[in-house]
C-alpha cells in the first residue's frame, strides 16, 4: 500500500491511497484503502492515509478518527495520530501519515517499521523505515 | 497559518530482516516522491493535484505494493484499489477490483470529478476507465517475479501476507511466515488462511 497526504500553501488538505491489497487474498476482497473514512480521509482540518491490517483499519474507521479527535477533543495532529494508533486499533496493526491545515505533518504506527517520508515548507525533510 | 507540508508512505509492517540494499532502494524512492511533491507545491499546485501526482509515481515504481508490483491474489492475478479525497469540499472518489488500469489513483479522481458516484468497482470501474480513456495495460504488467515468489511462500505457509517484502531467500522464511505470530483482529492469521 502507498499513500500521500498534502496541505498546500492555501491550507487545503488532500489525501490519496493506492494498493494491491494482501498477498494470497481472495479474489473480490476489498480492504481499507478505497474506503473513505477508513484508509483515506481529508477535510478542512487534516488529511490522512492509512496502511496495514485492512480489517482493523476498517473497523476503527481510522482515517476519519484522526479528524474527529482533533475536532471534538481539540487534540493536535500528532496527539490525534498517537491516540488513534494506541486506542482505536484493538489488536490490529497499522500505520498512518497525516497533515493538518496549519502545515503540521505526523506519522504513527504500531507495526515493525513503516516506509515513510515527510517534508515541510520551512525546510524540514525526513525519510525513515524503523522507529 | 503554516506553509505547505507533505508526507508519503510505502506501507507499514516491514520485515526486520529486509536487506540494507532494499532499505536503501525504498528510501531513495520515498525521497524521489517527496521531491516531486515539493517542486509541485513550490509551483503552487493544489493539494489534490499533488497527492495524485505523487501516488501515480509510487504506483508506477514496482518497489511498493500498488500498481506495478502489487500483491497477488490467491489465483496469482492483481486486483488493485485506490481512493482520493479533497479536504476542500470533502469530495472523494474510490475504485476497487481494477485489473488493467495503469494508475488506479487517477481513475479514483475521475470517479470524483466525472461521475455522479464516489465509488466504482470491478467491471463497472473498468468500463468507466475505458469511457474516460485512461491508460490500460495487461494484468501481467503489474506482476513482478518477486511477488510470484512471495505468493509461493504465502501459499506454502498457508497464510496471507501484509505489505511485507520478505527477501526472496529459501523456504526457511516461509516457515518464519508460518510460525510468526501474525494476528489480524486479534486472531491468528492462519484463521484467514482458508481465504
């Protein structure tokens, strides 16, 4: 699974996710990536793209959950990402990337590693795999 | 209000034994995609255009599980899915079950912009793709040697494998997959194996 989240210079957020799914999956199986609110979500507060155990991400409506705890609990982007990874996955394993309309970027995962990279206008840039 | 920001991912759940050279390849691809997005943002492209541009690049490169290099179904074929969402107006588009569309994320965007729906799947999505004139390729285009080997390992281990790049070593890794306590929704992955 691959994904990208962006907030542009006008503060508009967007998210996109694309995948081949699970190796050895049944034909016809649909995972979280195409489900809006589960694998992908964007609103005027943030943009989120998820990856990992599709069934757990779907049950936790993971991408929308990040936006929801920002809106209703007033959490910052990183706090929201950490909360959702910690509290909304039950036994599942997943990772996600997110940006906020304020130009923040965040990532969280409870898997062994996650291929990810991020950059901000003030020059910060990071590419990583492990914790 | 802050400036622009961008993040990309290539999947979660990485084999701890992934060879350093493969790790370096992954980092180079992520860096290339970040730079592609950064130059688009510096040209004042909109967020929705930039996420589509970057995910297309990731779909075209066979390294990660999407587009070319996608995971294989139990029958050894590729079935892809994608979605895109524009926070500005909360518009969205999604596709599933694609077998010939070269860049699924662009078809998802066309569903958002050129159809009255937000999600098209399987033959309906393929028909829509033909009508929209997007680039179509044979299913073989998406299948890589490495993933044929991975599917073999998964079948021998009678399991389903995540966004895992198990290095193509001997069958011992397959036993690793079989013995590894991979869980899905709190159940051992083997529960899903019959799928």
